[in-house]
């Protein structure tokens, strides 16, 4: 992900999440030395999706995963996450974790397909609507 991608990234963020990150939040996060953000592009050069992680020693917290509505169900998220996990391993990450809405069964199935498993919940983690998060790990 580069600064030139942020307008499209934040547009996808707003259409996907009820409490979206701002363009500044992405820009500030991208500048940190322990983060990795990827984008997927369409053949026409539009951003199809993005994902990111924070590295803390040998752990990677996957912070963002979103795909534009028009690009969903085409394998974009799986391809991006596979690349993110590969690059994370090259950075020395041995375990990855994320939180996902309990009701987001499509995302949970994708994460399970990639080797993640549920390992707890965070009560009332999400707002608008309030909902628990499932904590998922891949070791």
C-alpha cells in the first residue's frame, strides 16, 4: 500500500465497516516500522481490497481486511491474506491473530481455510452494532 492508494482504501473502508479508519489513521499506521499493508488491484488499476498487520516480536496482528463490494467472491481476500502471511513469515512472524465479528461467517470460513482457528472471544468488541469478536490464531 502506498500513499496514492489511500483515497480508494478509505472509500472501501467506509463501505465495509460501521466504524471505519480514517485516511490519516492508515497513513500514520503505514509509516510505522513494524507494519505491513498490501493492496490488490484490478486489471484497470483500481484498488480491489487491502489488508494489513502489526508485528510484535514473533506475532502478527492482522488489523484490516476488506474487499470492495464489486470485487467480492472472486478470491481477492484469500489471495491478499496468503501473500500477507507469506511476507509476515519472511519478517520473522511465527503466529498470526485477528478478531472477527462473531456473525461474519464468510470471513470466519476464509480464515479457517487459511489455517486459523477460534480461540476465545472479546465481549462487546465491536460497535454499531455491538457484537462480540471471535479471536482467531494461526501458529
